[in-house]
C-alpha cells in the first residue's frame, strides 16, 4: 500500500481504495489505530469479503481469521474503525446496518425478500442525483442509506421468467 500511488482514492488525507488483505495491519497503523489481533482479523475479514456486510456475518468471517473473536469485540472494532474513517455503515431497510470499507460510497440496493445486496451502477446514481437537483433544487448525497426493493431473482419466483416466455 503506497499512499502516494496515483491509482488510489484519498478521503480526508487517508488512502481508502486499493487496499488488499495484506494491508490490514498497515491500514490500521496509518489511521493511528492499534493493530491488535482482533482488529486485524476483523479488517482482514472485511477486506476479503469486499462489500457491505452485517456485523453478524462479519463476526463469522473474522472468527475464520482468528478463532475466539466474540461478536461484542466485532461491534467494538467496527466502532473504532468507523471513528477512524476506515469503515462506514449503511442503513439497510428493516434489516441490520451494514458495514463497508470507508472508500465505498456507492449506493446499494437490498432485497426485502432474500436480503441480497447489489451495487447500483454509479452512472444511474449520478443521473438520479442530477435529475433530482434539477427538479427540486436539492443535491442528494446517497450512500448512507440503502434502497429497498425486490431483486430480479425473487421477483421471478413462482412466475415465468424471460427464459420461459412463449413456452407452454
């Protein structure tokens, strides 16, 4: 991890993109955070996962990195990492909040039926933000909240999908 590398994105002076699993300890130290075993395990698990995840699932992944990590430790670690800007949280509908790497500011959609998570394409979000600004004079800042709806797979459960059209 090289903070001077032109290919990485910076947020408030901190490198937030281009991180690899091998960078977990260095990321913590760069953000003035002690690199304890549980913190390294939680951040490594999040880096391996690569996207938004709830604390319960993150606990399971962190335990695979270092056995014996309790869920309360994961919650405390998330709080510390959030205070340092290493992670952010997203409110995801009626389910638990999700945690993700601090440089990930994209809008996500959560399926209310299966809980599946998908990223909304950046150009779609940019168009929506621009059109909302033009229509109501308000600049939206998506990313802290997730959109809720039904994913394509769930919306086709029990119905003929596009591949079944025209068959009898």
